[in-house]
């Protein structure tokens, strides 16, 4: 396996993991988080979900998947650029990943999520989270799935 094929494989693998994780967040975990606030159980959220996040540190693994996928995608793109083999699909794949970051932080959802997950469950904050949570996760899942498809279609196309 040559370097280009290895980098492509790693880009597909890490992007697929990130897309799958975000899809799971959209379909299951995000709805579960919203349920706490829709049913008036914000105290239960503080006593269970927040406690779990503080003791098990799942955010290290969760956040690492996205960071690794972005770095590997970028490394693959730079490799293609220096080899003179840069095409539209890998550029679009990496753009989708960076668009995820832009939307996540630019929409303010990252700030809301961070405040809520640090125990700041005010009514206003919970309402903002509840209204943005599932739609935002859907957008993020689509961006990561699009990125994965662009990477995969590179090999199907050529």
C-alpha cells in the first residue's frame, strides 16, 4: 500500500468514525439529552448525565475522533496538493469537516452546550439547547456524512 492509499484509507476510516458518532448523537444521544429538558427533568440531567461526563471522561474520546478526522483529512489534502494530484472531491471532503467546526462554533451551539454541560442549567439556557440540539446535530451529521461520501467517491470515480 502506497502513502497516498494509506492516507486515503485513514481519512475514510476516521471520517467514517466521526460521521457514525455524530449520527448516533443525532439519532439517540441528542434526543435523550433534549428529553431531560422537554420533560422538566433538568435536575435529573445535572445529577446523572453531568455526573457521568465528569467521572468517565467520555469527552476525551468523543472530541478526539473529530480532531483526528480533521487532521488526517487535512494531511491527506496537503499530501495530494504537494503530489500535484489535488482534485475537487478531497477538497470538498475537508471543507465539510471545517464547515462543521464553523457551524458548531459560529451558531453558538458550542457555547450553549459547554455551559449546560458544566452545570449551568438555567431555564433560558435549557430552552436554547432544546431548540437547537437535534436540528444542529442533524446538520453536523449531514456534514460528516457528506465528507465521508466525498472521500469514498474519490476511489469509486478514479
